[in-house]
C-alpha cells in the first residue's frame, strides 16, 4: 500500500536526515522502524503525511504519488500519533478526538465546535475502543500520560484510516503504560486491519509487537527483515 | 479486546457541545454590556445616523495633508524620539535597584520590600500624562518634564517586569552556589542576573518602543515634541496640518515598531 522510492531529505542547516531510502509496506502489516535518535526515522514518518517536504524521490500511497495536490486525500486516509501526544490540553477529550475529523467537517460550523451527530458517535466509538469512554467530557490536561496517548490514538483512528503512523508513541511513558499502549496498537492493527508504521528505539518492544523490523541508521536502511531474523550482529549495525 | 458498546449504547453518552450554561453566560454578558451602555447614556444608533455626516466633514477638512512646515515637524519628531530615549534610560537606571529590591526572593528584608513595591506600584498607577502635567507646573515647559514623566512612570513597569522575572528564575543554580558557600551578592551576580539578561534587554526595547509612542502625546500638555505641534494646530483649526502630523507620527511608529521587533528577535 505504501512504496517509498529513493527518498532523500536534507534540512536547510545541512543535516542529511535521509540519505536514500527505498521501502515497501504491505496492507495490514505492523512495521517497526528501529533506530537510534537522530537516525532519520521521524523525518521518514513525517514525509509520508506531508509534515516534511521531500527533496527527491517518490512516495506512493495506494499507487498515488504523494504531492501537494494529492496530499489532502492521503491525509484523510492516514492517522498520526506523536511522542508528546500533541493534544490541545484545555479542551475536552471528545473535542480532541473530534479534531481528527476536521478534514470532513463543515468549515464554518466546526470553528464553533459544532459537529454532526454521526461524527460525535464516531468519536465516542473511538474513545470506547481506547477504553476512555467515561473520560469523554473531562478536560484533557486532567489525564495521565498513558490516558493522553490513548486520546491521541482515538483522534488518529476516528477517521477510520488505512494507515497509522506512530512516532515514538511510548517514549514519554512509563513501562506499564508503554506496554498497554503497544497492546492497544497491536489490537487496532489486528481487529481493524489498519496498517501501522511505528517508530521505536526500544528493541524489546519492536521484537514483541511487530511483524517486520526496518533498522535505520544515519539516514539509510541497514536491516529489513521479519523480527525473528534480528540478531546481535544486525542490532549492532542499527545502533553501532 | 473487550466487547465494545453498540451505537445505541453510545448514544447515551452524547452531549450538546454548547449547554444552557454557555447560553446563560452569553445572555448575562450581553445584559451587562447593555446596562453599562444605558448608564453611560450611549445611543449606538447615533453613530449611524449623525456619525457619518460629521465624519465625512472632518475628513474633508483634514485633506489634503499640509506638509508646508515639514522640516519643522521632522525636527519636533526627532525631539520626541530624543525625549523617549532619555526617559527610557532613566527608567532602566531607576528600575534596576527597585526591581531587585521588590523581588521576594532577593530583597534583604520585608520592610525594604514593602517600600520598594510601594514606589513601583505608585508610579505605575499615575499615568505619565498626569505626571507630565504636574511636572510642567513644577519645572516649566520643555522636554525636561516629559523625560522625567516617562522615566518615572515606566520605571514602575520595568521594575515590576524584573521583579517577576527574578521571582520565576530557575532555583537550581542558586542552590548550587549556596551549597559551595557563595554570599548573597555573589549569588545575585552569578545566578540571578545572567538568567534575566535576555528578558531585561527585550523589556527595555519594548519600553523604548512604548515611550516613543507615548512621547508623541506628551507635548499636548506642554512637554515639547511633536505633540506640542499637534496641540497648536488643533487650537488654530488647522486640520490639514493635523493630518500631516498624524501621518508623520504613523510613519515614525511604523519604523520604530519594525526596528524594535527586529532587534528583539535578534536577541532571543
């Protein structure tokens, strides 16, 4: 469903975030991008949904080249979750989740937080999926870190995406919350058949949850196999 | 995955985005505004009935702007800027001791803190306009009362900014110095001042920017500068000169505004 061809990205300050990357992702996969911080995995994820512009190469989503023109259509079909959750802290949980539907809402009414009934039901359903239905009308900054990330996930899945991009989803969480968030992502992958690309720097989580591991170091792919084939030698290559 | 609720069950969780409470708050706010307007005997419809007529009339009398004494006007504009610069420097010098003494975590004792806070609040409370009027009576016309009024009034602002900045600094470095036996004054110069330098510079530029804007008005009470020209043109009903002065003030403020935000962005 996703084909990345000869992708390159150099930041204006001269940092070569992605030297050259070729990568294919099949529908339904749970792929972990594993690598140390600064290896280029965040940039890779962010170029898929247009948060970063790419310098050269191509990204195809369902055989459609990602460009300025096709981006809105692709953003409708992808959800993203972030390391720092990126919730709006002073509004209610359900409004945070509804913000994931803004692309398909009335431009005018949504400015006043007014949504259709079926959208509100979809938001409640997403909150039910992440187990936070009873917190729907709490203010987001009253929640714990793990609960906030659950809201972040609900916001990403409320539009029923085909692809979920997770950028270090558990890096700001304690070990117990991390496990439950990873379990939730795994369930979402299996039950809703949503393809997941997840950035991680923890090898144990990558081994436990993903079908395939893509190791990135210094802007290039150094490992791309199923998680059973990850041995000490390739780990050294990823984290040298 | 545990069993999920059906849509029917989910409907029970639906709530309106805006409740009666929001509506009530809105109505009370509108009522409050109308009561104030009634008390002030403001009739908004006048604005639309007679307003346009007089407005067109005054605009007509103000155009075209009369730049015949341009060099004179530019000279008094420069005088205004000079007043603002002197006033700001005065404010900075005064605000350093007052700022330090009125910060709770630095002040030597409560009595000094109280005295310093009193002056800071007192001078911030009196508008520079009124201060300038009093000073004009006390020391006569000219730039001096304007400079003093600006300096003393904005001292109150700057000292308040510094005191708040000092109260919110990171306490870690202070503890580190304390643990190694540094004195209170050494702590101020090593751990307090370096932390507030960036906001110190930014605040000073903001006050300079503000003082130039205020100084244009101070001439109206006889404290020199372009405001004095504005006042005399108004008195003589020379509205075309008034509009010329307004244009000059506008251009100056535009330049100063961009200059000061440019400098502040370079500092941060």
